[in-house]
C-alpha cells in the first residue's frame, strides 16, 4: 500500500468537495482527512471502509490497487 498513491486517489475522488464536507460525512476531523490526502497517515480499517462507501468504490481498489486508477475504473 503506497501512501502517496492512496493520497492521490483520495484527492482525485474528493474533486470539488471540501475537506470539511467529506470529513463531516465520515465523522472524522478535517485535519485527519488532510493527513490522509497528504500521505502522512493511513486510515484505520473502519475509516477505509467508510471512505470506500462514500466514494462508491471498493476498499481494495482505493487502498491496495497497484495501478493508479481513475474514478470510473475503481469499482
């Protein structure tokens, strides 16, 4: 699991939504989401699941896929 690739996927999936909006939907702090998006931290398993559900993709595609995929290919 490459933190920088995951960070890039999270940023791309968030799109024009604010960090505050996404963090509130997930029940985490904005600063925590920012750390995930910078590649400074990896989320715990329950947050990985929540992120995948929120963005409509699988946990595997979001966190473990070695290919740097686009949103439509993550399902």
